[in-house]
C-alpha cells in the first residue's frame, strides 16, 4: 500500500532563517506531488506541484521554492523565512493529474518568530 | 484562489442527528470532491462525484451535485462524536483540471 511521510511535524524558526520541509511517498511510482499551505481556519492554497523528477510548477510568486530530486521525494525550501510564511504545510500525492483524489501527509506546522 | 464556498462555516449538532454541509462554486467543473480534516492533521479524501453524476453514497455519507445551481451537499447521517472535524469541498475545474479548495465547514458533534 502507498504511504506518504512528511517531516518535521512542527518547526519554530526565526525570521531570516532557512527552511526545508521534506515529503516522501512509498509504494507507488511517478506520483504527482503537491505542496499546499493552509492558513488558520482557511482552505488550502496550492503552492507547487510536480508531475515528474525535476519538473516544478509554481502557483503563486513567493518566498518559497520546491524541488523534486527523486521520483518520490518533494522538498519545500526557503532561503530566508518571513513572518508571513507561518502556516500549516501539507504535502500530497495523486495517481491521476488534476482529476483524481489527493492523498495527504500529516502536515508540518511552521511558526516564524 | 478559492473556488468552492462551504456553508455553514460552523455546525454543531448532537450525536445521532444528521449533518448537512453545502458547497457552491462558480465555474464549470470536471468533478467535485469532499475531504475531511481532523484538527492539526492532514486531509482525508471522502468521496468524489463527477459532473455527470447527481448523487453518490458511501456508508453514512451522501453527496449530491446540482450542476445547474453549481452546488453540492454532503450529508452525514446518524452522526457520531468521531465525525467532529472540518469538511472541505474541492472542485476540479473543467478547463484546466485545477483543484480548488473551499474554506471548510467545521462540524462539532456533541456526545
């Protein structure tokens, strides 16, 4: 069966520090991968998606970047965090691009102080 | 940007009662999906209904879709305290397959 792992679960970082959130999927090949951000009490905002190794599409201009160094690994990074980067970050994968259901990780809560 | 708008934003009911949540959207869709999120956790897919379907069931869940009104509803029958969670609708847009989430309905089921 397929599983998705996301870490760290909780992160408190000072403004201006770097960020690296990691997500890996097991039990499937060539998944579509996504990074979402969820502000408190809000819906999900799609940040990045990837349909293959090295292929990254960005939905919104921001202080963050994403990379997919391996087929089932998706990394969310920042060189210098802003206060506005605080939030709940969710990694997800899907078999079918666009129309299929998403399978989410447990999320990473980032607090920037 | 959000596409679906859930209504109500919050709903509190007693165990055993039915819970109905609504989702409205603005543009043509390929399909509509409902997800559940326990506090501080990831989202879990509940059900997917395609644009050519009008109703779908899964256990105690019943989803309807009215494309003429651009709306969907999620009914949870005989609710349990364990159903307490936030419920989100997600619309997959017809023209580009983008998936957009609403802000969710927070359901509280009191034992």
